[in-house]
C-alpha cells in the first residue's frame, strides 16, 4: 500500500500523482455488472451510434470512480475523502487512454480537521479535460500524531 | 418549440417525486466486483485480513458504492420513469452530467443502508445542438444506526 | 406469490415440460457477463467477434444452460429438486439488439422445452428424467440436453 | 505429412487429475439477484426473503446457474493445452447434490478429467473434459460439474 500523506507534506499548487486508465469495452461491461448500469451506449456500438454518438463511450460514473481512486491512492489510508464533485463534460471513447490528474487549491484547518481542497479532472490523449471536478479530503497531521 | 414545452410540463409535474426507502446490503463480493471494475487494487476494498488490521476493521466500499438494493426499485426505477417520459417525447439521449458526493462515515461490508432518492429539479438550457435538459437527482444514505453516511447529487443531461 | 406444485403423480413419460420463452438481448448478455464473471469479449464486442470468425457477438453457452435451469426450476416448483442438468452447445445464437434502454428490437424468440423420458423410484426418491433443449426461431435445437429432478409425492403427504 | 500418432502428448496427459486453483465464492444475495436478473427469472426463492423463509429451504437460495461459471471458479488454474487455435464450449453437465443457500461459502477446485480425440468434418478435434467439485463451508459437496471444450 502507498505511503501515508500528511497535511504538512502538501502545499497549494502541488500536483497529485496522476493515475492512468485504459478503459476497454470489457472494463465497461465489468462496470455495468458491478454498478448495475446496463445502458447500451456503453457496450453496443450500433446502439451508441443510433443515438448519435461516435461509438461506445465510458460511463460517467466510472470516470468519477477513477477520480475517487486518484484521491484515495494519494491520501493513503489515514486520510478521508470527504467530498468529490465531478462534471461530465466530454465523452471518452472505449479504448482511449484516460489520465486522472489533480492539483491542490487550498489547505486549511477547520474544527480541528486538516483539510485540503483539490481540483481534479480526467484528460484524454488530446489533453482535453473530459471530466473536471473538485474534492475535499481530510489528512493526518504530523503535529496531531504525537 | 412545442415538443420541448410538452417535456417540460411532464417533467415539472414529476419534481419532488421520491423513491420508496430502499434497503441496501453491503456485501464483500459486491465491493470486490466494484473495485475490480474500476481497476483499483486497494486492499481495503478486497483483502479481508488486511482491512481487519486497518483502522476500519472491515472491508470498506470504494467511494460511490453503496451496496445493492434488496429489492428492485429505487433510483433505477425512478430514472426509468423519467427516462420513459423523455423517450416518449422523442428525447433519446440521456447522459450522465456529473455527480457530487459528500461522505460522512465509512461504509463497511455488512452495513445495511437505507437510501432515499428524489427527483430534485430540472432546468433547461440552449445548447449548441438545441435544447438541453439538466435533471438533478438527490439521494441520501443512512446506515443501520440511522447515521447519515453519504449524500449524492447527480445531474443527468437529456438532449 | 403462490406457485403451483408439481407432483410425481402428475407426470407421465411423454409429458411436456411447460415451455419457457426467452429473448436474448445484447443487454442480457452483458448482465450475464456480470453475474457469471465471463467477460470474454466474444459476447459483446463486434470487432472481437469478427476476429474470432463469428458474424457478431454470440449468446454464451452457459446462459442457455442457465435458461434450461430456469425451465426446470419453474416446472418442478419449490418442492422439487434439480439433481442433474446437462447440455451440449451445438449451434450459435445471436442476441437481439436493444431498441430502447428497456425494450429489445423485433426479432428472434427462443423456446426452452422438454419432455419426460423416464420416471422411477430410487432410494425412496421420486425421480423424473427429461430431454430438454433450447430451440431457435427456426425450430433448430441449438442446445439439447437432459435433466434429472426429484419431485414430491402426493401420497407421502398422507 | 499427416500426423500418425495421437495429438494428446505425454505432457498433456500429465495434467490429467492435477488440481487447479481453489476459488472461494461467497453466495451473496446481491450476486443471486444479479444472476436472476440476467436470467429474467422472477422466482421468489431467489429474491423474496419473506417468501423464501417460509419455503422448505428456510431462506433465499441461488438459481442452479450460479455454479459452473467463471464466478464459481470453474476451470480456474487448469493447464488446458491444445495444438489447435480455435476452442469452443462443447457442453456442460452439472450434478446438484445440495441446494445453494445465500450466505454459503463455496470452494471449487477443477481438474482435467479426460481427453478425447475425434476426426471431425474440418479435421482432427480435441475434446477436453474439465471436472469441478464445489464444496460448502461445512465441507459438503454441493455439486460436481463436467464441462467439455472442443478445440480444432
């Protein structure tokens, strides 16, 4: 498991280590089964095209989950994801690489909690942000530990 | 646009429509399948021994997973009703516009959650390709102790 | 939901198993993949199916076997027990595409059918054997098989 | 030159009876529901807790289809070798010995039971039969399956 991140390690503007995903049609089918979302635009090319899409696209909720993984991987087990917000702006075609990225926008202490706000997003191979969002996490503090 | 306003009227009458409370059981296998579908190997989601020794004491859900409803119905049915109305009105495309989650407590395998969903709101906007409808759904999740564990607010875009 | 119970005495050699209609759809195949854990793209991805020399994604053999299980458990009711189920995958079946999120396009309907071939008592169990099969719209048996079930016995109820 | 001998090599024969990787399947209600949905099988024994409690099973049971699939570990870890590029599922036979109840934990182990070769319309074909035994948490055998794969 990844090492633990502490509040003191984080500065505004800092980048979150990116997470690369390659959602294939097979992964979308697994996601359909695990999430119960069986909408055909996510696995049936003809159906997707009949609704005007260029092809099979990744589930928005899968992308939000990728971004949640970006955060939970980064904050480590001692951290807690308190809030995540994701807008699905662009479509990601099955088979296209997706990179989850993020940056710290604010750090502050509130009610004794060490909070960090981040902007997060998924990026397609053309560098377009297809799912921008934000997250708030509470981190462990070195000061609070001892 | 006449058909646009027809959709609007039907949808407006549906605002506030709520699901029956849905009981959801959080099972380890379902958590594992969910994590596997994301491609997230975090042992907190899949390794029972590992999770036992963590601060959670049990396998926890990846963010956004709340277990499976014991019975059909709930949000999927409500979305089906709304989707059906849109389909009949000739709006075939519904896209997931995004989601906001707020997490208050960890969700562990073995928890039994109760979710309450409702069709919160909708608004219309003129997009590049014509009229777009933004539909907002809200869900709250309580655990077996009656504590609020999470809230979700999701947006669907119909065009 | 009250279900009717079938008894050993209700059954003769030649008795027809109550047929069960099934419509395979692309959506159902994805659901089956999720349930069964068989994520072979042969069952949902056109380009992969083509690379395997199949016209388009085909119905999982195991799903057709599961249909036959459904045929039998419906027929024998809560009081019966399915002891054995066997089938061979002889012909390929192609699912219907979906028209909407919930409804399939017009197309093929499959029928699961069966007939009783043997009935006997063994070790105090009332056993019935059947020939069973899945039939496509052309009437071809794409998945023939057999099943052995234990049925309750009316007299035993006293 | 036409192959004179058997396509079943000694190396393949050595795999007969070798146990594959044990797979543990927790028979959870969510999975049972998913299966019932995939089958479009509304039988209340699979899903309706109250109904199932009053039945002779005393609780929710799984449709027979839950065994003998990838989820249940059928064929897992078995070294299936074949000289041919194509493979098809030929058929399955499942013997059910006990009902499968929600909450059961099933451990399955597979092995190659036998090979057969036959001359088909398109040339030689290899039939490989894989046998899988499924035991519950009380170490009772709940089912045995035999699946045949055809390669050609």
